[in-house]
C-alpha cells in the first residue's frame, strides 16, 4: 500500500464517515447492509484514488455511494424468468400500462429531464443533492461549502424553474442573468 494514499484516504475520506453513514441509512432500506455498503464504497474510492485523486473528496465519496446504490437497485430489479415460475405473472404489469400511458410517462420524464439539465450547474447540483439524494439543507451546505441560506435559495430557484418549465405555470424571465431561459418555453412548449 502507498503510505501517501493511505494518509490521503484517512485525512480526506474517513473524515466524512458520519455523513456517509447518515446518507446510507437514509437511502438504503436494509439497515443490516449499511456497513457492507460503506466498506464497498471505501474500496471503490481507494481504488479510484490510486489513479487520480479527486478534486473534491467528499463529493466524490457521495457520488460513489450514489452510484453503488444505483447499481444495487438495478441488480435488484432484474428478475430471472426461472425464479418467477409462472411466466404469465410477468405480464400483469405490462397489461396494466397501456401504450398511451407509457408514452405519456416517457414524454413527461423527457420534459423533466430536459428542464433539469437546463438548470444552472450549481443549482442543478444542489437540487439533485437535496431532492434526489435526500440530503438535508445543512448536509448539502457542508458538502458544497455553502451557507444553508444559499442552499435554500438555490433549491427554491431550481424547483421554481423546473415547475415553470414542466407545467408552464409562468414564462421564464429572460432578463435576469441568474435565471435560465428554457428552450421552447417562450412558446409555451415543455
């Protein structure tokens, strides 16, 4: 093991163990697996840091945690046909979703994704951490080195822009430099 890598890991990663554990307990339903998840995240971060040390270790740690959880959720959704026994059971979900409902859901998801991607980068990152990763305002502020008030303002701004774009509640304001004009929004398009 590289002593300087070990020192970096202790100083920059293990420092955030309490934050990581709070995050994992909040987003992972099986409490008995949290310690294993933590260990796997540490292994991934350590291995990645062998090649290149992340600029923002805390953000990298949480992003690694989010990616691991996403991988686990995806793997958990895969159902082998042999495990089901009766293949007709698989058709229940498909029968309940009409092609129109499926198309409508995809269109809405695309609208939300497009709107989210058009948020200013800092605002998008803050909204993601707060609404998707379910971090508290204080945790987001600590993670990004911002004040809680700034995080609150950015979440409010981001949610307002998303709502306005997705639901067409209000046209976007094009004159303020801090606001984003969504493509097609001036014509009432999502």
